[in-house]
């Protein structure tokens, strides 16, 4: 299974991280009575489905927005997930593919 472009090198551990994160998001969404469309707007329902099934990882911005809609701190989504050196967000992910503004 290939993950989104967030990972350039996909490993089984990366896929496990995506699956665990997606499962946690789905559990909290269902507990809160939200549809995938309500959780994801303005993103698509299919994007939320892909996240929940571990087929893609959300950008940092999307993850923060989902946590807010779920009514939990983002730490709750990430708590107890085993992170590796590859499980990091770069500037490109955090800023929707916009490089940092380096105006020195």
C-alpha cells in the first residue's frame, strides 16, 4: 500500500502509523456523531475516508482542523502512536506545499 506524498519512503511501520491514526480519527468522529463530510469540509469526504483507512496522512493543517472539529487537542490524535524519524511534517506539509518565507 502506498501512502500519500507526505512520505517519500513508505515502510510497513509508516503504514501502521497511518492506519492507527486513521482508526483513532474514525473512532472520535463516530463518537462525536459527525459525518466524514462534516469532519473534512472543505476537504472531500473521500479524503477523510482515505485518512480513516490509513491510505493517506493529512497535512498538519488538516490534522489540526480535524482535531478542532472533533473537539480534542491534536495530542489526543497522536497519543501513544509510535513515531519514527520519518513521522515528521516538513514546511511543505505544514504550509500546504508553500515553502517557508525566508526574507532575511
